[in-house]
C-alpha cells in the first residue's frame, strides 16, 4: 500500500515529542533554542571561525586603542600625555589607520592569497623565522602611527622640523618608516631579519648594519607593547626567552608606564618628554582580518652624562621649574626581560629622529 511506503517522520533535534518538534511539524511552536551551526569540513571550519573573529573585530570598541584610564596614571606622567586619535574626542582611528585596516581586510578575505601564504609558511618554517617568512612573502605589514601623528608627537616634545636624519631600528618591511620618511632628508633603517632588510632596500632606504647604527642627538621614539611580555624570535636561546632582565613592575598597561619611565629609561639617562597610546596593527590572515596590540609610544631625550640620575633620584620639572619628586612604589618587584644577544634593543621597535 502507498501508505506503508510513506517515510516516518523522525525528530533529529532531541525534543522527543513529534507533536512539538518544529523540524517535522511546521505548525508546532518552537520550544527549544536551535543549536548554532558548526561546519565539519576543515576549510569550512577555518572560514567559519574567521567570520566569527571578524564579527568580533567589527564590534570591538576602537576608542580603547587611543585612551587610557587616567585615574591609574601618576599625575606627573599624566601631564605628558598626548592623545593621538582622530575625532572630537581624539579616540578614533585616523585616515591612515582606516586605509591600513581596509587593505588588511581585503587581503585577509582573498582565499587564494591566504592559501598560498599558509602553504609557504608551512614549508619555510623549518628553515627560517616567522618574521623572515613574512619578509619573503611580502605579508604581515605593521602600522603604528601616521605622518600627522608623528609630527604632533615631535612638536609637543619641542623638537620641530625640518629634520635631517631618521634611524628606524626593527623597521620590519618599512611600512611604518614610509609614513614619516618624507619629513627627513636622510632615512636609515635596519632589522635583525635579512629578508626584512631586503624589503627595506627595495624602498630605497639606507640599510644600516645591525651593530653599527648608533649616533647621538635628536629624539628617541620608543613604541612599546604593554603589558610587557617579551618574546625573542632570534637569539642564542632556543626557547624564545630573553637573556637579560628589565625591572618592570605593575599590573596592566597603566600600572607599568611609571615603572618603564622610572626603572628603564631614567637609569639610561633618557627623559620622557611626551607619551601616547596607539594600536599596533598587523595585517590579517585566514584567522581574522587583522590583529592588534596596545602600543604605548614614548618620546625621549638623552640627558648629558653629568646630569644623569638613578631611578630613585629622578624628578620632573614643572612649568615653574620646581622639581616634583616622583613617587617610589614599594610593592612587589616583578622582573621582566629583554634580549641583547643581537647587540641591539629588542624590547620594541625604535624610531630615532636625529638632528644630525
């Protein structure tokens, strides 16, 4: 009989009651939350996870990139704060950052390009570091600040142009250097990675020897990711751990700023003139459209040898010329590290704007 051959409706959503199962009874009320879809194929899972990650990036409050919790910043350091965001509240990405994000999203969404990068990385990772792989493939570009943001930092620090020379240490592929190169007569750059040095040469920058870059004078611009968590890609140790210590203490980004200024810069004879916060943006991949970290940018000035001071003696000179003693915290001391195996600072990328 025809009725005997008719398929028997079966509940596939674990409701257990065909009368209330919306999967087999369109008229039945839905009394359960549908399970979120999860693809099973490898590529489908990658694309699904990327879509979810990109949705989270789209919903992320980007004002956090350009703001700090001022109540957690010491008063003398708060006077040196310079907001670099765009918009009325100075807390939005500027045009240069928006262009970088747009290009990164486009490249991240290119499946053939990302498939090629993934295959090449898998093969090359046996022989060279990830940074060198990025240099060979022309991927993983970084963005910190625009030309306008750099000029603002320099002007507020009392170091107006025209400028003679720029030295960028840890320049990578030179993308960030290129934003400010037109402000200088001569541009010098270097990187620990040979493929990155090739990329710098393609941009017509003068590539310096990693160990012979130093000259005195000008301003030192240090972009440092906080909270501080060092990772050494190239060095004598094989575990990516640093070989020397930095005396950084404090919790969170705001809690470590004073420690960096007092315990790292001051003993080296470096005085903080201004500082700000920017997103450290990186081109994305099949994982998500782009990546970011919180970068604190310090503009420093070298003090004469005779006027250098220890961290405990460092004072800030206010508008009246009176020295205000910096508070000395006595809570637990957390040791952080950085690497000097390569004879250069690797706690951050450094832009040294020299007066020549």
